[in-house]
């Protein structure tokens, strides 16, 4: 069986707005390591479109800091699975549109033994958590009180009990916390 | 100058209590009790909102008369009895517990004056309502958060301010065996 890793940023007041992230080299290295660990990336439509609007251009132009170009090319090569009922096609290379319900598509990918990384928006993250499909949670806790924004896994209906498996403080003051679900 | 510190148990999604006001998701054990004792050691005055104050006032003085109380509880009860306690509440008129100061109005001025006094820190225990007020007034200097390994999916927000973003600096973090992360932050200057 494969593994599903859900990775999200969260502020101290539980907000998971992706704009509340302190981007630095350590965070970048972590992202690279996670990508290397995974066989594919899983997206909801919004995050996919957000990434598609910036990364392929960096990759094809080859301009900018080398580490960003390398990262963009790594993203190009990774299989990208996109959940969307609205989209009819996806044009970023190695992208695959998934039209079926999450509860069927994800177990199918997992049965192929893939390690999948979800850079979750609140919607898909909540769905995967609620369905019990997540094997590892990685929360990057930002040293920020956001004051407003979407709540971390705000769509879950039941309390989610977790077991802490790792911690790593970053120089930025963010702390990476890893958990597995208590089943 | 002494500091105003917020000490609160929070879920990963930033709640202080669940949808029913419950706290059973906090893995309370000897280690957390020990950690709380360390926090208490730096307290000059505990600060409460009215709900937490009522709970404390109704419970701790009874411990003093309880011959079966544990040594830890008895010591804590004695300490609470004597220490100067601060209550922030617009709705209360009198406080009867020994050595208790009620702040109804002019909260910022009163807290600033208390900070100027010598002694150990002012520490808010739980009290999300009072914490919100103090947060909005920009009076909280440090955050002592015990982040519990649970996502509640709803409840009472631990310290929702007025929507202003607050940038903090991580001072230290420590892992308890129960999976709690005890982290200390200060306001970014």
C-alpha cells in the first residue's frame, strides 16, 4: 500500500491561509525533500491553478534563482493528480484530471503503492482527513496569529486525534510538527 | 518591567475548548501538571476572565478545608489564596476571594500600571474571553501555548483578535511525551 501525506501551513490561531507562510531556504529544502519522497502530488483545483499560473513559466524561461528553476522543473516531472469537477482538461505536463469521488480515486492510487503528497487547501484536506485516508500529517506551525482566514481542516465533522511523530523548529520560528492519525 | 503572559492549552486548529465547551481533549497527566507548576513558578499575579475566575473561586478555597487533598493541591490552594489575583470583567461588580482585584474599565491603563509594579509576571490562565480583550489592546507580551495533538473542527477560538495579524518570535519549544508541544513566543518587536 502507498502512503498519503497531507502537508499544511497553520498559524497559532488555526488558520491555514497559504499567504501566511514565512518562505525561506529551510522551508524550500523541506519542500524539496518531501517532493523527493513522493511519487506524485495531489491537488484540489484552486491550489493546482495557483501553482500552474506561476511554476511552468519559471521552468520554461529558466530565469531567476537557480533553486527556484530546479524546483519548477522537479514540479514539471512529478505526476500531478488534480481533483476537479469543473475543469475539463489540465495542460501542465504530467498532470492528470481526476473526476471521480475522492473516496474512490485516492484508494485506487494508493493500491498502486504510490506515496502521495497533498499540498492541501482546506477543502481537499478536510475531505481526505474525514475519509480517514491520510497516513501522515505535516503541519508547519507559523509564529503568527492570523486573526482571520480558513480554519485548518475546518470541514471535518469529527474530532481528529493525532499522535506526534516528529518536531523540527525552523530558523524562521516556524515549527514542523508531524503526526499520524490515532485509529 | 514585568510582562503579561498568556498561558493556554490549544488544539492544532486554534481552539481553547470544543463545541460543547469541553476540555477532555487535553492530555492532562503528571508531565503536564509538572509543566504547569513551572509556569506557576513565574507568576506574580494570575489573570482571569470572569468564567475562569468563578471556577477557580468556587473550587480552590474548598481544597484548603479538605483533609484528603493531595500535597500538590494543598500547596497550590494556599498559594492561590494568598497571591494577588486579577479579574477582568465588565459584568461583575464585586469579587469576594481574598486579595483579588477586579478590573472593569480602563483595562489598558490598569494593566500597564500593574506591569510597572515590581514582581513576577502577570499570567493569563485560559480565559479566552479576557485573552481576546487583552490581545486586541496589544497588552500581551508573551504566549505560552501548549499545542495539543488534536484537531477539534470547531469550538471556542483561543485568541481571536480583531483580525489584525500578529507576528511572533519563537523563543523555545519543548515536546511532552503525550505529544503536546509547549512553545513560548514573544511579540516581534
